[in-house]
């Protein structure tokens, strides 16, 4: 057991440089991969693939276990790739991830073959080539790829496996153009993406043709660019103006509805506040002027004072001579009784005449007479 440990230490020391070299190779591989992502994929050479390492035949089991870095598994996927979309990209992603070390080769058919066997394309072959070399999963692009894969083509490009969906592809007088590939054990199936295809995209455009014509006219394309007649162009432009007016009217209606709604909310708030203020005012008024209110006590007190101020004094009570009295003439000497001879046998008091300078008031004359009597005494 001790010897094994010593031996293991020795082997560890001897294996350190190898581990470092392996780690360095991994880092170099990662840096190469990053560099490849920064640049587009390469086009395949016309002469085919040339390798210093002998290209031996691989089985699917061997490819899944993994191969050396200098011997990647060369997988081929072909197609038209018109209007390159997510369905194409997902199929290529599946082909790239079939094996741990995969070199993906993508074959793109030319316009001549495509128009002959499938139909007219939207994109030209050069545009389709450019779309493929900028896909991150693609390592190599074969231009003018054949419609049916021949043994010479497979040998020329050192193709190990062919990736495609397993639905039989009927074309060029054949029930399945990949039948011989499947029989040779070189076929690997991928899954199609439902809901997206080139035919679906073209169908959308054809179905909404008028909409897209109007769209491009608004963006500055001419009627000749869109292959539209002069009358149709004017009709479409008039329809665009009508639609803009409808949008404007719709916008104004929405704004007016919003304004009316806000006014209604504010008016309801004002009415609610007015009701609250009116109730508060009425309650305060009743507390001040209602029965038993504060103002009723004030008014009663004021009215009592006014009545007391306006009421006359009480008549003076007769008191014995010489005793103090509460009459206003208290302190004055009483006047003697008038003799019968001093009374003038004249007309009543209302018609009596008094000497010039004499007072017409009886009390004044009596007091003056009493003063004269005192002088005589």
C-alpha cells in the first residue's frame, strides 16, 4: 500500500506537464471557437476536404462517444434556406449538437436547381449563401450543392453523416431523396419546428398583399417598384388618407371620452363636498340660532336690558313733613299753602296769563312767591 502511494506520487509528478498541456489545449480550443464566432463561416473548397489524418469510417456509436480534436465528426445538412428563419436555425443547431465534436457542413442549392425542382425563391442564391455563413452553428458552406447526394460528393467532402428531418422528401422523381443515405446508415434525424416555414411566410404576404403594398408605398417605394398600376396606386394612397382620418377621429373620440369621464368624476366630487359643507353649515346655524341656541340667550338678555331701560320710574310715596323723601324735590323747603286771597278768580289754568318774565310752570311761581314771603319776614 505504501509502495502504491509512492508510485502514485511519482506518476502524479510525471503527469503534471501532461495535465497542463491538456488544460492549455482546452484553452486554445475555446479561444479558437471564440475567434470562429467573430468571423463568418468558410466556403468549402472546390477540390473538397483535405486532411493530414486518415479519414476512417465512423459509426454513430463511435461518434457519440467522442472523437479526438483533430478528427471531428463531419455532419452534412442541405437545403434551400430561402427567407432564412428560426426553423432553419433550430435544425442546424440540432445537427451541430448531434455529437460532442461536430464539424457542420451546410449545402445550399443554386437558383437553377431550386427553380427547376421546387419553385421560385424570394432570395437569390448569393443572398442565401451569405445568410448561412453568418449562422453561428455553421462551420462550412458548400455552394451549388447537388439536389441528390452521390457517393462521389460524400467522398469528396469526407462526410460522415447527413442530418435532416425523417419525413420522406419526395422530389426529382424519387419517393425519398435520402433513401440511399438511410440504407447506408449515414442518416441522422432532426426535428422540424412547427408553425414556421418559408411557405408559411410567403402565404402570409400573399394573403395580406394589399396591406404590404400600402406599407411599402408609405415607406417611399414607387408604384413601378411594386408592379402596381397608376389607378391602383392612387386608390391605395386615398385609402391610406381615409385610414389616417379614421385614426385621428378615433383618437379624438378617446380623448373626449376621457375628458368627459374626468369632468364627471370632478363634478361628483364637487357635489359631494358641497353636500358635506351644506350639512355642516345647517348644523352650525341650528346650533347658533335654533331653539336653545347661543344667540337666543344673547337676544333675550339684550331685550331684557332694553325693556328695563325703557320702562318709567315708580311714583314717589308721600312722607310726613320734615322726613326724608325719595322725591326729586328732596332738600327743598316746602312752600306754604296759598291763601284764598292769592288765588286769582280768573279763567282756568290753561287760559291764565302770567306777567312778563314770569315762569309759566306752577311750581316755579310758587317757589318765587315763597322766597318773597321769606324776604318780607
